[in-house]
């Protein structure tokens, strides 16, 4: 049986950059998100700031690279620089800025930007993941 | 009619709030996977997760973050929020199907901005489960309007 490929700690390139495909944020996304969480937009047409972040995690699965073998999403910091509106088309660009090997896995710190259709960075932040090492063959 | 929202001037450092609880269901996780496109097996493969460290599927970390954002709005009278500016966040433990989470929050700082009509309010937040275990915690910065003169 062929197991799906995974991207392990050893495969992560320091300073490697990954860009996702883009997607348009619609009223449907905002309505579904607000209904699920009760985190409402501040005004009609606004997009709650946590929603683009959530969508970039899904976009991250649509790149020509196997998914990172994440053992734990440890934490992150996030800055909303300018508003995202319904109808905006966003993608994300991430870059590995730190790799630290530990006994059972390794810590990977990634900088991520959310960029809109005008090329403006609207949100940005840093994510810390604990990533599995490649199992011994 | 008076504006029920709380302005920068009304909010005091040291104020504390606690939200109602909310039970996180399988449906929440399925909808969030569909909405976000994050179908990681941690959240979607019940069989695989039986043999994992957690023993079952767990909620997406960002789902927990988003649910606490909604719970916060039920913990206190609404702030006159202009924007969410940023956050620093840690995932401390899993949220499992059937767990009931709530948020405990405390205002830790207020900072006026160069624009005189608004300021940044920093709120420390702890997300607890039904056993009072901390599952997530962090700080959020909100841009809040000053009371109009």
C-alpha cells in the first residue's frame, strides 16, 4: 500500500518560500463563519479578522508539496494591518525562518503573509509548529 | 437612544469577564473543515485518531480561537471596536468532541494612539474546558473608539 507522502522536519528548507493559490472571500464564507462561531463582522461587507487566517490553513493544503507532518500547532502571533472586505481575493505566502531540532521532532517557525488582489499585505504573523522527524526506514 | 457599546474611556485595566460555556460538537469540526479546507486527519479521520496520542479527533486550534472570539462577545457588553489589531496565542491542550469551553478574560493594558479618537485595549484570554484545564491562552489587541465628545 502506498502511504500518502508527508513533509518531515528534515524536508523543510530554511528560508524556503511557499505561495498558495488564491481564493475569493464571499458573503457565504462570512455568514457560515459567523453562524458557526458568533464572531460577527463589525459592519456589513467586513470580514472578521480571524476568517482569512482560517482560510489560509486550507489554502496551505493546495500547494505542490506534501503536507507538513505537524505534531502540534504550538502558537502564533498575528497582525491585522488593513481590513479585508467581502469580494477580496487573497492568497498566502509563507517562509520558514527558524528550524530547531529536538529529541522527538523539531520546531519550525514560519512567517506568513496574507496578500490581496492588489498585492497588499493585509495580515501577517508568525506560526510555531512541532514537526515530526522522518521515521527510520 | 444611548449607545450601549463601551468606549475606550469606559473600559478599565483590571476588568475581568467570564463567558457562558459552549459545547464543541462533531458538527462544529465538520463545518469548520468544510469552510477552511483544512481536512487534516487530526480533525477528520476517527479511525486513525483512535491510535493517536489523543485517542480521538480533536478540534482545529483555529476553530477554538474563533469560538472564543464569539464567546467573548457574550461575556461582556460590546466594546466600540473599530478593528482587531493583533494577537499572541498559545495552544496548550486539545479540544475534543463534547468538551465545553468558556473564556475568562482580563483587560491588561490600554494605550492611546496618535489619532485622538481611538485607543488599543489589550485583553488577556484563557480558554478553559469543563475540567478547568487551560486549552488555549493568549492576548488580543483591539482598536476601540473613544467616547465622542
